[in-house]
């Protein structure tokens, strides 16, 4: 159970630790799991994994860490269960939060340039602060994004792979199973999160949203 108080001032150290954990977690991925996921995401061409750009590879790695749950838990939780006795307090705290991390659609409400964004979860209508120096330099109010967002208590961070969201994305056929599940249950849990991540990634690749990540006003229905 997470208990540490993490501050925005810890951002650089948190980001370094998260990057290190990602590298270690991905070493647990089996050939079978990799094959299953790249097929699900439409990245397999014959026997070759094909990426059009770096964003697509980042999306695959984030999906493997956070969304792929072959035995009901994601790879972050599996890594924590195997290695808990060898981890420090920050690593344990982050991994516990990573075990619960969800894929969200957010809309920017306001921006503090150079530090953070104030956003709202577009599905659950819950606001939060997203600490991200790079995004805060380029994002504008009403811009939409989709990614795995890690809840650190008083603020969130994005885990590494992010795409811009517009109405073409929201209405994409690849997201129909996720929207149907949401309409039936009105419960945003890990099952729905995985469907949202899978649908978004496959739609983003088809629509060319992975070629660049830019601020797109969510109300722009062009």
C-alpha cells in the first residue's frame, strides 16, 4: 500500500527511478507475451515488429508495463512481487502506484509554463495536476491527450508515451469495445483501462497520430 509523500520537487528523481524500473520490468517480458501484444497492437508484419517512429515503440513498452495483464496483474506488479526484498522505499512506492496505473483521456484546463498542467479526466470528470516541464511548454487550454498517467498523490506524471486526442480519435472504431464496456459498467478499472489503451494505440497508428505529438484543441472537430 502506497504511503510515501511525493512532492513535485522530487520530479527529476522520480523520473529517473521510473525510467530505471521500466528497463528492468521489460526484461521480464517473455517472447510469448511480446508476440501477443504486438499482434494486438498491429505492430507485427510477418515475423517482424515494425515501428514507424519512436512514439510507437514507447507506446508498446508502456502497454507492456502497465496494460498487459495475462494473469490479472500487470508487469509492474509482477516485478514488485518478485523483487520487493531487494528494492528501496521509493522503488516500492512507485511500483505499487504503477500496479494501479490507468490509461486516461485528459483535457487541459490551464497551464503553468515550465512546470505543470491542470487537466481533467475526460471520462470520469476528475481534475488533477500533471507535472511535466516539456508538456507545459507546448500545451494550450482545451488540448487533449491520452496516456498512462501515474497518480503520485498530490500530482500525476505521464509514464512516457503520449498521443494527442481529437474527435477522430475519440470516435475511432478501434475504441468501440472500450466505450461499450464503459456504457455497460460505468466503472473505470484496469479492464477498461487496458481496452482504452489498446484501442487508442491501434487507432493512433492508423490515424497517423504517432507521427508527432502536438497540442490539439479537443473541441476542434475537423
